[in-house]
């Protein structure tokens, strides 16, 4: 299964947002990949549980990414990507 979502983190998938997303992806029962979407086409996917892989995408605020994996995992990870993960929790 695949889902597309826009990056809400104000700094894109860098440092803190990438670490939080990688940790959540690593906790999933099945592997999840993520790819940056450019002009409607998903690029090469990387392991979503790899912080360096996530940062290598160069995905910025407002850009679209495509997550691939188990439906339950995607529900959780899409919800994370739709948040500004750069803000400290309340």
C-alpha cells in the first residue's frame, strides 16, 4: 500500500523530524519506505527507519512524499508527517 502526504515540519525532514519519524518507522512490525515526489513522480525510496536515509531525501516543508508499507503502519506515519515535528511537544 502507498500513501502520499505533504511535509508539515517547518524545517522539512531534517534532524529532529527525521529522528522522530525514523523511530516510529523502526517500531513498526513491517518495513516502510519513503520517497520524495517530484512533478508527480516518486523517486527512489529509502528505508523510513533510517534517519540518514530520511535526511538524504532533502524533503522540505510543503513537499510531497510517498510512504509504502503496511496499512496500519502508514496510518501512524502519515499522521506524524502531517504534524510539525520540529516543535517541542506540549
